[in-house]
C-alpha cells in the first residue's frame, strides 16, 4: 500500500525538557571557508568590508538582513529602543541570561546601540548616523520614517535605503500590518503548501520574514554595485522588499500557467504537481524519505531499481514526464509499495546505487550530528562581545571561496556598543553621553 506523508498532529513545547546535545568536536570560532575553518583572529575577508550600514530593522526580517550583511563583512550598527530592545530578544528559547538564542544567532556581528526614536533627540542621532553610512535598513510600517523626517528624501541622496514591509511601500494594502504568517498566505505559498482536503499548512518557521530579509540584502548589494560602477557618484535608491512579494517570487510557473491556461495550481500534499515521480514515502520501518526520479534517464533507473524495468521511459506509456503525469497513480503505487517493503536504509542504498536522487528527512537533531554539515563547517561557535558563554550558531550562506563570511561574535547584550559608536561616529564626549542617558534618549 502506498504510504505518503499525511501530516502530523504532534505539538512541541518550547519549555519541555529535553537532553542537551553534546557539543560537537572540532567546532571553533570560524571563518566560513570551503577549504576549512580559519581562526577568528585571521584577517577578515568578507566581500562587504568597508560598507557601513545603519540597521533599524526589527524582529525577523530586518534582523536577518542585517545579520547577513554583517556576516559578510559590513560594519552594521543595529539600533534598538532602550529598555526592552528588539522583540527578537525575547522570542522562543532563552539562554541563562534570559536572552533569546534566536537573537544570539540573528544579532551576530553587529554593533548594538540603543536610541529612543520616539524622542526628537533620538531622531537627530539617527539622522546624523544615517548621513555617515552607505546603507539604511528599516521595516517600520510605510510612512513612519517620513513622519519622523527620516525618509529617503530627508537623508543624503547617495544613501541606499532598504525598506521591508508586508505589502510594499505603495498600493492599497501598503499601510496594513504584515506579519509573515499573513503574508505567506497573501503571496500564494499557503495555498500551495498542504493537502487539498485540509486547512493550509504553516511550516514551523517564519519563512516569509527570512525570505524578505534575503531579498532586501540582495537588493542592497545590487544597489551598491550600481553605485560602484558609476564611480560612487550615482544617487542612492530605495530597495523595496515586501514579505508577500518575496513569497510571490517563489511561485515558479504558477502565474504564466494560470494566465495561459486558467489552471490554478492546487496544493499537492507530499508530491509536486506536474512532475512525476517526486514524493515523500514511508519505508518498512516507519521512516519517511524523499525520492525524486523525474528525469527520463533517472526515472528509468528508478523503475529498474524497484523491479519494474518494463515501466521505464523506453515504454511509450511512460516515455516523457507528460506521459508519466497521466499515469501518476499507477507509478506512485508501484514505487510506494516497493519502498514500504524495504527499510529506510535499504531504500536509500538502492537509490544511491541506481544514482536516483533520494534522501532522509532530517530533524534539527539529525542535522546537528550529520557529517556532511560538519565537514562543510555549517556550525560555528561564538560568545557575545562582552564575553560569557559561547553559543553554537549556523553558518550563513552561501560559501565564498575567496572572501568568506564568518561569525565574529554572537548577538550582543542590549546597548553593548552605544558609547563606542556615539563617540566614534558622532564624536560625543562623556558628558554628552551621560546627558542623553539621563534624558533616556539612549
């Protein structure tokens, strides 16, 4: 019997006790190089060295963008409100100090200062800093920065001004609040993700936020490249990254398919529409795995491996993907029955021998111990710049062979760099800083 992945009703508590995994051997404070780790005191090689960024981003999307730029060498000044700081600091699992481990990852490499932007004195500090950097990142609701006289027209013309929002800076929905959970639905992703007879499924991560941060970072680098190609004399530009449109950008051929044929691609469970065979299957020992045998030659090798060479692409009934889509139920039953009669390990070994793409579905615990990830140096350790315990953080991608990124420090404590940055960038003396502290501006 064909056994596809039909979903899970399991729920996990963030507060539930679970064994703490042993620290992996060989982890170090690394530079992320394809050829191997380099110690953190080696010369920096990030391609964004010399680029200065003022990061007003918040929670997930803005923080991912800022972290990515800082990981690859930019000097990123992260601004937070005094007191509570960025909301990400208190989300999900915390370390012994009460600070989110998520923040320790996404806050990495940035210099963190506190400024109350609700006060005029705070906004003046932001304006002065903005006029000393190459890039500004923000993800306030559209119009807020203009209300504070901190919009693109209020700052130096060469500034690259990156804006992340739910629906973009223009259009009838621009002013609406835009969390990833909502925008993933509006961008089409939630319609496709799941099963036709059940409610749309949310993956257990803020995918839309992270993709928006990635799109913003990509836009920033393109804008900087444009400026560089014009001898740094070209005016800056606005990078307008919307969470909903970042999801929309992942929609493959859905739009041309609908515009041309009026076919509205539906959710397809553990398979993918129009590509056969590609599915999640369950083995004899109850484990799930994925097999993708959708190229003509790959498909033929797959069918030979499951004992049905008569169903290869040499048979006119299965000659092309179009033919196979017409006989999808038959094909999936044959493959599914074969997988269900073998163990997980047996299936993966047979697929590897036949050169058919296949693989397990790894949990975080699996990934943490996986040799492939370890040899690719996907785990880095670092402490906050103020010292204290070290944290294991995922490397940020992609891997660059000549100018790799690296984790220099984990997400700092709130306001760790405030005095340093204000003295360095704005030349404020101790008396001026004390006055700002007394006024609760910083």
